[in-house]
C-alpha cells in the first residue's frame, strides 16, 4: 500500500482577515462588524456596544442580533482585538517568508470586504485595498505559494448591516456579487482556488450576518453562537438570511467559472464530528438529526438543492423558505467544485442534554475516551478520518481541510517555544488524514492547519489561545512588540512538508 500523499497535495496554513490582518483604519478600509467586538475570555463575554433608538448605550454579546434602530459603536476604554490583530497588514512579507521557509505550497487567507468596499454598497472599489492584496498575492507567488482565498470569513460591513439589515435582505446578494466580481476581475491571473464563505453552518447574529431583531424585545443571553433551539423569529430570519447567502455563493460560482480559466471554487463548513452518547435509539437518531443541521448547507451547495429533511428543520420554527424565481436554477446549475471544511474535534450527542454549535463545530457532552485541549475541545484524530470518509462518501467531490489544530497556551523558555503538545496533535491528525487518503481512497486535495502564524481567537477574542507554528508577541490586552518567534512545531511541520507527509 502506497502511504504517500499525491505529489500535487497542497500543504499550507490558514488565517482570516478579521483575526490576523489588523490595519483596521488604514488604506481607506471601512468598519466591519468584527471590529465592534470587544475582547473577552469566552464567547458570551465578548460585547458589541450600541446606542438604542433613544441614544442610550447598551450591548449584545457575540452571536446575538441588534435591536431595531440600534447604532453599533466603539466604546472608549474597551480593547478591540481585530483592530491590530497580529498585524499581517504590516508584516505580510515577513510572514509569507516564514510560510515559505516551512515549505508551504499554499496559503489560505481571507479578504476583508471593507478594505475593498468600505461601506459595502459603493459603486467603485477602494484601489488601495485592492493593491494591498495584489502585493500579498505577488509575495505568495514569488515563493511558489498558491493563494486559497476566502471571500467571506466572519465578515460583515457595518455599513451594509445598518442600511440594509444584513443578509436578511436579498439586496445583499447584489453587494456580495459586485464584491466577488471585482475580486475575480482583479486577481484572476493570481488566484485559482476560491472559497465563497467560511463555515456557513455556524453563522448567526449581527457579527456574521448583520441581523437585527424583528422587534426590540430583549431576548435571553444565549451564550454560544448558535443554540440548538432558536427563538422562532430568529430561526426564520437566520434560515432566510442563509438562503440569500447560498444563492449569492452560487451566483459567484457561476461568475468565477465564466471569468477564470481552471478556477476551483468551493464552499466551506465547520464539520467537526458527532457521536451518539449511547446506543439508545434516541441518542443515535438524535445525533444523526443534529448532524443534518450542518450538512444541510453542504447538501445545498454541493448537490444543488435543499434535501427533503430541510422541511422538518424549518417546521420546528414554523418557518417557510421564500424562494424567488431563478433561485432553484442557480443552486442546481452552479454547485461548488469542492468542499472545504474545518475539523477540530468531535462531540457527543446526549438525548437529555442541549448541544450547541460554535467556532470549531458542535459542542455537546464530554467524551470519557478523549483528552481535551485547555479550552475543553476533545482531541480526536480518528474522528478526523471518520469525517473525511463521511464527507467523501456523501459527495464524491474533492475535499480540502482548511482548518485543523489545537488552541493552547505557549510559554517562552530562553527565547524558544517547546510546543510538543501541538506537534503531537498535528502528527496524529496528519496520520489519520493519510490513512483516509491512502487507505480509504478519500480525494483530499490539501491541508491547511489553522492560525499558522498566531492570531486572535474568533470565539473568545483571546491571544493566549494560540494555534500557530510562529509565535507573535502580543497579549490579551493588546500589549506586545508583534515580534515573530519560530516554535518547535515550525521545524517539525517543515520536515513533514519536505517528506510530503511520509515522515511525521
Ligand atoms: C473556526 C473559524 O470556527 O474555528 C476560525 O473559522 C476560528 O475563524 C477557529 O478561529 C478556531 O476557533 P477559536 O474560537 O478557537 O478561534
């Protein structure tokens, strides 16, 4: 049995603009919803301040929708981690150089929408923003690194949210398409791999969808990003908003194929795995049903139509999907070329307990057979092989793992970072991935571990939850020099890539 990855395999790492790029007020960039989120230590401690219709200040937490008439504001004295993030904006040459030194032949990054269209609805794009990504792509190509570009990664122009109410409004399709068309026109000779949207199954609230509540009644604080049960009007709004987004993505698929020779354009989901707690039929079937809440979106984007079971999910909320003329056709005729996904962990579904979806996938009961990261995420390399098989069996289209890794606390000893815990995690996951490819026949085209250079956590806003091969000197309060230090895992991953994954 040949235990090697294909010669064409894409090895790299992944980042997102809102957590890595910084330079939030430079180069003509406009405000994104992520710029309005304070630091925190867990998801529901991150706040978005606003003034209400009477001018009174209040806040929502990450994942919630704003009351009607609210004006999001930056509050003095608060720390907003996206503003500088880990400053790729001023370090891109150094960082891409470090990626090249590790041997990357690919790098997944996201474009910041408001760097291109500061409010989202301008007629003309911001040239300075376009030039920045030209420079970034040139730097990648100079080093033989293929850029894999996410068009939308937890990114919502504040201007569009305020004026149009975000993705609940169909007009967003036009703004997204104008933005995509500008990107395709400008970068068609430099970028072949595109991802229309990051983790479409975990989007929700003002932060990612720009949504406002239907009325200004206070809702309970729901904690993690997407609870199992939504308030009916919020669920309805969310599924309709996500329909608009999927239609927009399908139009972008069409456009990309018309404009860019040899393009590959995929969708992306958080697809960490899920197990039933026991063999009780309600645990087994419950886990299956819960899994469909994520697969619903890849089913639509990969197969081109809503699966029959979608109705039962919508019925739970008395929601009826509004389709317009042409929606079914565009979904059907322009599905994604490949499925990109993140894999961090598995979780356990218990029929008697709640289960939620947050960054990194579903979160449910603890699994007594698995160790956990310091943030409580179960470590499950076999689960990665399971998910790779599950997805390939389901779609028979190429897969790309564009996020994987463990968030951990790194300490510097004599100027070095001995992150053997990270190496152990990645070694086991790459071995499992290799089994899926070489033994099980899964068509996986690339692997890009998350946060290859340290960046801010999406869920908690912390800096100390680090994923990278390269340490960035910055703390949770935004203090630090931004200096880069290679961790032990840097040298280890370099040798993995040099051996095309045969030496772990
Ligand atoms: C994924 C997101 O859900 O998980 C990333 O696409 C995120 O943006 C990653 O950073 C890890 O989650 P967290 O909360 O540890 O940053």
